[in-house]
C-alpha cells in the first residue's frame, strides 16, 4: 500500500509561485468587478428610471455572473 505522500505530485517553488500569482490575479479581478458594479449601480438605476428597478439590476448582474462562472471553468480546463 502506498502512502498519500508518494502519490501526491510535488510542485517546484516556481510552480507554486506561478499558481499563487494566478489565484491572486483572479481574486483581484473579481474584487475589481464588484467595485466597478457597485460604483456604477446608482447611474444604471438612474438611467432605468428609479429605485423601483434597483433589485432587478442586482438580480440580473448576479444571474449573469453566476451563469458565466461554470463557462469560465470549462474554458480554462486544459483537459478538454
């Protein structure tokens, strides 16, 4: 029987740094996206005609963001 350490792939220091840089860049872009939408939301609501449509704008944004996340994952998978 093999132990978990023998079957686990070992990453070099450079690979770990590249992985961390990619993860941090993704997190930065997600936070930046949220900041831009939060800043632009009052203008978008104003263009749509008032606070009545505020919940619709937020719901549409969240649905579009949620629907696109699996697509990004599928596109980024190198095995496909």
